C-alpha cells in the first residue's frame, strides 16, 4: 500500500468512527465533498496543506492519517 492508499483507508475509518459524512467533513475542512471522496477512493493525492485541513477537521494529528495500521487476521 502506498501513502495515498494508507491515507484513504485511515481517513475513511476515522470519518466513520466519528459518524461524519463526506459532506460534513468537506464543510469542516473547507473542501468540496467531491474532492474528499476522491481522496478516500485514492483517486487523487492530497497536498500537505489539505492533509492538515482534513486532520484538523477530524481532530487528529496529520501524521496519524499516514500511519499504516496492521490488519487484524480472523482466526
């Protein structure tokens, strides 16, 4: 997984944890909902500035969105 994909997964997971829609996140971050959706799908790479805006809107550190999370295996 590259950083774009890692960010997409982490962004979606955190947004869902907060029960926030893409539209709500976009409004809080000052972005368009289409752009947030494209980031979540991994269609586009977010700039450092946008990463910061999204992190602030989610209430997390920007670096947290770039950390690879180990997948849990089903036993």
